[in-house]
């Protein structure tokens, strides 16, 4: 084996083996006030981790930093083995974000929204992929209606479809159940379980503790910007976590 | 490079489609521009000998105010439902987002400028026949630099919380060299019948270049929260 | 930057005041009166150093704005706003002295001459900087918008200068300075520059202190409610 071939196969091995998320001493301060402190975390491939904590604990900020939407002021963040720097365009191809805001264009139809993002991501055969996802979310017959005419649950479904267009390996979800009715909550839970079973890595920020412990395989509890618990979800019970979250 | 151009046209297409669908921006902005011309016409006693050489004043006032409204609305589309975050999550260069928005803004401003100029010519009996192309050229060049800073600051300044006018406040003082240079150039052409002179043109072009580059560079920095 | 002792501060301001007093004396008594314009010309000794210091202050805003954008450390932001306030102060002096000179020398408070227009536009540019800061609620946003504007505004300054020069200049001024006048002018730079630096540094500390106090007071209230106080049957 030539040296070059050896090097590239080693690189390939690193890329395959690299953890989707790895942070070391991650910190973020705004105006001198620390929002995140000393976050050291490694989420392995196929893990489903839930980030829990009170309001202001820093969970959403942590997710934003991992999504490359915000920049940390200290520490390092590696996604899939690559350090996140100024140009992380290619890394973003491997991440899908579901937030409580839809990040869609109201005036456009569901189909137009999905087509737009599919083309933006440079997906091969964007029309086919958009149609497929419209069927997956069960909105093929409403695809030509503008998103502004949709209910919250329907909007969420389109947002989820958009986040899956490019088949990302890492799914980030920031309070995706916010404002959803019970059937939509159940459907979203079902989706997350399905994604987990397909081998995707999921990082879920959620304020419902028992729901999160049921869905996720791992729970990371934050308080005042730090991680206070990082354990397998089964080993924890909800009331114990609640005490941690509220802080004594 | 081709990828960037493709993405830019995709983004501009999206903006123009939303605009065509909602017709929110163009209508409002054009009407505001015309209203300003009307107010100035009445206030200056146009055609009663009061207007005289008020052409650039009237037009710039109308362009500046309607321009700012235009920039606020095109960026407002991205603010609603955090659509901008959706764009930022995609493998798209921030500068692509900037240029796409800039092109959208310029396209809309062109529509507005055409209608407003026509209104000005009508209500004020502006006589542009001496040098119509030079007039159009000077104003269009000025528009580019103005749109560049407008696009940059519309991304940073959010007027959602009862603070309308903040974008206008930010962009107007920056645009003053444009007003001065284009006015002086047009005075030389229309009043004195001379050639516009290199200095005015140089300032306008310098403005465009400096602010295009500065806005392009700063856009990326300000988008990172 | 730690606050230096009260002694140092007192000495600094005493020195500045002393130099300013001496400068005024020099201007009134030592420097000869210019022939064509009369005593009003002496306002120039205040005008020019203030103008230079305005520029220095605004350049500080520019550098601090870049610093904030790149490093995101709040002290850059504090420095930028301190320099902007000081700059506006000196720019106001430049504008006022220019207007007074114009009124006494040529009878009108305002002409759209290149110099006056330039002073006015510069003043507006940075007054808007201060207004933007006070209009934006979120601290983080404020820093970003100010920094972007601080950079762009400074880049605008040469363009403002060049375009103002295209305006017709009805009263061109060329002053020939006698040696005593040059000396007086040079001397004036001392107290004005000290005043500039002193004000910037003072405002910086004020801002930094205010920020530190703010960070202490903004925390979440204790979560538990005191329901037993409602009593039975409420």
C-alpha cells in the first residue's frame, strides 16, 4: 500500500469513527456574562441525547453553538472529527435542525419551500426528494397551499421534512414539541424514535423531563451553564432530575 | 463560483416570487415614494416658481425613505419565523446571502425609482431632456452604494420592537456623500450646462466600491450572533 | 485597566486645567490680533485642536469597533462608546466655533460651505451612533450594530470630506500665522488632547462599571412560590 493510499484510508477511518459531536471546555460568554461554562461532551454515533435544564440554563445556546449558528468564546467544538471554524459550510450538510420556529417562508407553498431548500442544499433530483418527503409527512394533497394557511402541527411537519431533505446524520431539535397538540406531539415522538432506530444521532433540547427520559438513551442535565448530570437515561428518574434542574 | 451564482439566483428567485405573491413591498414602497414627491411638490410650490432646481432634493428624499422601507421589508421576510436561520444552516456562504439580498433590493429599488422619477418629472416639470442618460447613470450608481449599506444594516437592525425608523437613522447619514455628489454633478449638468466633472463621479464610485466591500465583509461578522 | 489612585486622577485634571488656563492667557494676551479678521480669529486656537481631536476620537471608535467585532470582548464596546461621546463633544465645539466665526466674520450663522458642512455631517454621523446605541435594547445586539456602524461611519468620513469640498466656498480662508500665533496654536494642542484622552478614559470606566453592576443584578428569582400564604379555600 502506498503512503498516500495509507494516509487516505486512515483519514477515511477517522472520518467514519469520529464522534458527531465533541466539545472540550466549551464556553460562551455574552457581555462578560457566562452562558456556557466548561462544557465537555461527546455524543457518539447513533446516540439519542436529551439536554435538560431550567430556563436560562444554557440548553438552547449550547444547541445553537453546535448548530454553528453561534460562536463559542472558549474551548473547542468538533463535529464529525472536524474543528468548527469560520467555514463550516460542508459540515452543515450533515446537520439537520428542528427548532420551535419553523424557519420557512410563509408566503410560499409547502412544495415551494421544500424545493427551494432542496436546491439550496444541492440535492440531486430535488423534485423527487421533495415529493418523497411531502408523502412521508402526509401533506402531499396540501402541498400547493401556502404555509401561512397551515396549523402549527402542519407547519412543524413541513419544517421536519425540510430538516430531513439532505439526509443529515445528526439531528438537532430545540423544543420541537412547543405548542403542538397531543396527536402532533405523539407523531413527533414517533419520528424521533424512527430516526434513532435508523442510526441517526439526535440531540434533543426539551423541558419535559419524563418525556425526554423515555425517548432518549442519554440525559445531559445543565444548570447555570454547566453540565451537572451526564448519564444513561434509564439510570435516572424524573424527580431526581427535577431536583437537579431546580437547584438547591 | 458557479455554485455561488446558482445559489444567488435561487435566493433572488425566491425573494421575487414571495414579492410577486404578496405584493407587500413594491406597492407600499412605490406609493410612499410618490407620496413624498407629492408632499414636496405641494410644500415647495412646484410650478409656482418655488421648485426650480429641487429635482435632486425631491428625488433623493423619495429614494432614501422608500429605499429604507424596502430594505426593512425584504429582510423582514427572513426574520419572520427565523427563516434566516434556515438559510444559515444550509451550506451557503454568507456572502451569497448578502449579494442575493442586495440584488433583490436593487431590483425593487429600480421599480420604485422609475415610478418616483416619473412622478417627479410630471409634478415638477423636471426637464431631464438635456442629459437623460447621465441622470439615470448617476442616480443608479448612487443607488448601488446605498443599497449595499442598507442591506448590511437591515440584517442587524431589527425594527420589530416599536423602533421603526432605526434603519433610516442608521443609513441616512452614511448616504449623505451620495446626495452631495450627485446633486453637485446634476447641478453642473443641468444648471450650468457643463460636463459633470470627474470629482463627483469619482466620489460616487468610491462610495460604491468602499461600501460594497465593507458591507460584504461585515455582513458575515454581524450575522454570527 | 484598573482605576488608578485618586491622586493620579487629581493631578491629571489639575494639569489639564492649568494648561487650559495658560492656553487661554496665551491666546488672549500673547498672540497678536490678526489684521483682517480681528479678535474673532482667536477662536481658531480652540477650533483646530478640537477638530484634530475629534478625528482622533472617531478613529478610536473605528479601531474599537473592529476590536469588538473580532474579539467580542465587551471592553472594546465600552471604549467605542466612550470615544464616540467624547468625539461628539469635540465635534460640537468645532461646529459651534465654526458657526460663531462665520457669524462674526461674515454675518450669517450658517452657510453650506465645505468646512461647516463637513463638521455638521460628521457631527450627525456620530450623534446617530449614540442614538443607535440608546435605541437598541438587547446588549448583544447593541454591540454588534454599533460596531458595524462604527466601522462604516469612519469609512464614510473621507467620502464626506471629498463631497463637501465640491460645495461652493464663498469665504475661502487662508490665514498666515505669525510665529507667536503658531506657538500659541501648538500650545493649545496640549490641554485639548489631554482633555480628549482624559474624557475617553473616564467615560470608559463609567461604562465598564455600569456593565459590571448590571451583570450582578440580572439573575433569575427563586422558583418556588409561597402558596401557603394564600390560606385555605383561596
